[in-house]
C-alpha cells in the first residue's frame, strides 16, 4: 500500500504565496525526530496542516515522550525479569492499574496500526505517557 500526501502549510499551501516549508528546513531547525513525530501524529486522510505553532506543539509532545522514556529507562536499568518479575495477582493495586492501562494502550495501538490509523497510535501513546503516575 502506498500513501500519497498533500501537505498544507498553516491555512493555505501555495508555492506562489511562498509559504511552503521544506522538510530540510524543519530538520535543520527542530530535528528529524520532530518531523517524524509530526508525520506520525497527523491524520493523512484529511488536509495536513503544518506551521510554527503546530511544530511547537509537536516539539513539546516529543520532549514529554523523551523525558518520560528517559525516566522509565533509568528506573529499569538494573531490572532482571527472571529474578524480579511479580505475578499480576501479587501486584499492588496501583501496579495492576498501570498494567491494565498499558494493556489497553497496546490494544489501541494494534487496532490503529491494523486500520492504518497511524495518528491514532501516536495519539494513544502520547496520551498514555501523560497519565498520572498514581493510584486511580
């Protein structure tokens, strides 16, 4: 399957208006990760808008995702699953809640990818990392 995109910069995309943002410009200013995340987060089935405000929101989402992952990785650095895993029934309620939320995320992401809804998968992952880290 091939997906063809028409990108709309801010409100209108017209070379004659000079408001086309080249991907290389975004990469030079914000980084390739920001462009990749924007592509993952945008609904390609609709007009795809792009502008400084949108890129700023994507950059903020990227920072939150990156910082959350860095925090999580620092906390599992010395985790040995064979020695430290806990059965679900033996977990604290807050851990069971977190596992339920993670399993729902995995299901949502799989469904989104199966239906080529990449923006839904990215949105679900972004929303998940923003969940409170406390009991329900």
